[in-house]
């Protein structure tokens, strides 16, 4: 039963963190190149543009949700399971979500990179 | 990809690893916080290591948002995953933890992943999408979809 709780919390971490990353990425793509915008119209404009995007605020909220889910997961399971499992599953979930929701071209190269990193994270914690 | 952009990706990697290390060090000093005394977590900010760690993580977030403004999510995440390797090296050389063969193998896999993704393009070009640099210039007048 404890196992089910732990994996449920890990799943919540992965879902919240992937949707947070997708929302933040979408917001920043809409804002456009921050460096160019800064040189062009100043830092305040940049901050205003970013903070006025609903997807940015929702993304922050999802990141906070993922952080608290991680705390719950850690209170149920071992850190040596929870940390690598959630980190590496998040890499894979992000690749899928970015393909579906952001229409990024996730080619072989990017799939292999995501899987290599996910596998590497698991080994690091082993 | 310009040199400045690689610098931003390096910042994402460095700030995250250093911030996490500082937080871990500070929280070891602060000690366990139980769920019954959650407000204690606010006091943890008073620990100088924790405060410095938060500062670095804010820097990480700024660099991460900057990177996402001109590169794909599936590019930025693997490209900055060298932070895991950095954490292992910090653990070995500063905290004198032992890095096992399995961990070195993990470091190798992550580095290979980083090498793979940075060989490719950083941004997906959609047919209806223009260059982000050109887009930023007229972002104020653009009608939002």
C-alpha cells in the first residue's frame, strides 16, 4: 500500500513538472527572445511581458505543485528511489509533452538524448 | 546558437547545481522539519547557506526562462543535464563521497545525451513561425492568437 502511495506521488511529480515546463516554455516562446527584447525596450518591459502571461503564472503554480508532491513522495518512499525515478520519468514525459503540446520536432536525436539522460540519472542514484 | 546563448545554457547548469548543493548543505544544518511544524521552514531561510542557495536558484530560473525564450524545451532540458554530472563531481571532490563505477557509467550516459542533443538544431522552425530574433522586434504589435 505504501508502495502505491509512493508511485502515485511520483506520478503526480512527473505530471505536474512536465505540464509546468510545457507551460513555461510556451509562455517564453510567446514573449520571444528575451535578450533582444531587453536590448530593445529594457528590463522592466521584459519582466512585465513575462509576468502578464497567464501560462507563465500557471506554469509557476504547476512547478510549486510538483515541489510539494515531491515532498509527499519523499515522506513515503526512499530518496534513492523517489529522486531518480521522478527526475528520469520527467525527462521522458517532457519529450512526449513537448511533441504533443508544443509541436516541437522531437527527432531521433532528441529521443535518444532524453532516454540517455533518463538512464544516466537512474544509474547516478543506483 | 551564439556564444552568448551557450553561456546562458552554462548558467542554467551551473546555477542549478551550485544552488542545490548550497541548499543541501544548509538544510543539513537546519535539521529535520516535521509536517507538524511546517512554519519552521520559513526560519530555514535565515540560514546563510539556504539563503545563498535560494539566490543561486533564482539565477537558475532567470537563465532557464531566457533559454526557453529562444530554444526548444526538448533541447534545453538534455543540454543542461550536465548539472547531474557536476553534482556527482562536487560530491566527490568537495564532500568526499565515493563515486562508484555505476555512477561513472551514469555520468557517461548523461554526457552522451548532452553531446547528442547539442549536435542538432536548438529551435523547431514551424512554417508559420518566423525567426525568434525578428519576431522579438515586433512583438508589441503582434496580434495574439
